[in-house]
């Protein structure tokens, strides 16, 4: 059997899950306690410690968002115990508010690519559109109107528009998109936070989501693009700027055309691996369940090179290992 010798080795898959498990377990102690920064800080610290045991030389290129005003795995930080050079995209706790309020669909997530594989996205907003696998290329387009995209998607799926479900972040800025979807006849799933999970939902038939629309964090957009690269879905994104300073910041991070419409392949190139562990339960992943000195986790790991998707259940016995660290 020929050994996989690329930097993103398939043997890395379970190691990445251990990292997201550690973050999810640490954050789970803060579910429903109303302190999103404490939950995020616990996830960051646990993820950082877990990375110290992984045989990689990783550089964080997509780190914790500054918008959350929480401890960060910062851009440029080195992680790993030494090994192949890889780039890392992380969100130790996606859906900090969800975790703090005990709502659904909070996850710990990360992605790994060969050096130079990820778009270096500043911590600003990105306009996004995404659909799942098995559809004609270009079936939806960020520059097309909502009604046109719904018509084309319904035609490609051989269904009526009123059969389609559109996932949108519940924000005032999306009121026109929501109105246009409803006027066209589509149904809407509004989510309070967590647009990485929202984008990924289009790839999972069990979620019932056909299309993701709207703006959210650019770093989260890169993570979602990495996941869709592994599954075969389609995504487009365009960075959104508030002032010229943000445009210059994007240029300084290597974006020659800051206003370009970016595909998933442009945001996450080459061999990519994605992992996530549920913190609170959702349609894709179960949340952490605790009982005395034991806990249960539910994770997903996937790789673009093979298209393989694995779900992993973890049963953790803390009497045999320190704290919440899943080694």
C-alpha cells in the first residue's frame, strides 16, 4: 500500500478530532451560564494545549475573531510539537452566544491545509451563498438576485421553490433577503449564530437546508469553504468593507483584488482537512453530554483529497486522564 506523504496526512484526522474534542469539552462547562467570553476562553486554552501534542508545525492563518473581545489563537501563532508545515484555521467555539444561552448548534471547529492553502481573511464581514454537492456548477451566483437563485436551484433539484429551505442568520441586515425569499415562496430557517454550521448544513440531507444566504464573519467563511471543499458543495463569498482602512488591510494580507467574488476553491486550496465537535446539539452533531467523571462527544472529520466524511463518537473517562483534555 502506498503511504500518503502529503503534509495533510490522513493519519492526522483523529489527531484533529482530539483537538476539537478538547475545546468542546472545556466549553461545555459553560453551556447556559451566560458568559460567552468565559466559554470561548476555555475552548481556546484547551485547543491550544491539545495542539501542543500534535506532530505538526502549524501556523494559525485564520484565528479567533477580534469581534468577540475574547482570548485568541492569534494569526501567526505557531502550534504543534513539530512536523510537516501546515496552515491552520480555527474557531475554538463557533456560536459563543449559543453556548452561553444553551441554544443549539454551537461547535468547536478547525481546518488544516498545506502551506498557502487558506485565504488570509481579515476579521470583517463576508457576503456568502452556498449549496450542497451534486448540483451543476454555477447553479447559484452571489451576483444574481434572490428570486433568480431560488428558481435556478429549484430547477436543478427538480422541485418547486416552496420546497426549498434557506438558512439565514437572524439579523436586521438580512431583512431584505428574508423578504425576497418569502415573496418567492421559499421557506426560511433563521439561526441566531453559528454560520459555519449554517453553511455546512447545505451539505447534509438530514438538515433539510437547500441554500445558505447572507453575510457573516470572513474567517468563518474560510472555515465553511474548507468543509464544503471536502464534501463537494459550492460556495461563493465577497468581503464587505466599512472603510478604506479595511480595504488596505485586506491588500496587506495578500488580496490583490479585495472586491473579488471568491469560490470555495479560492478560499481553501489544495489538500484540506476539516474537523468539528458539537458543543450544544444540532442537526449535524450531538452536543457534549456529561455524567459524573464521564462525557460523550460527537465529531465529524473530512478530507478534500478523498471526499471521505467520518462521524466519531467519543466516550471520555476523566478519572483516567487529566481534566477535560482528550488525549
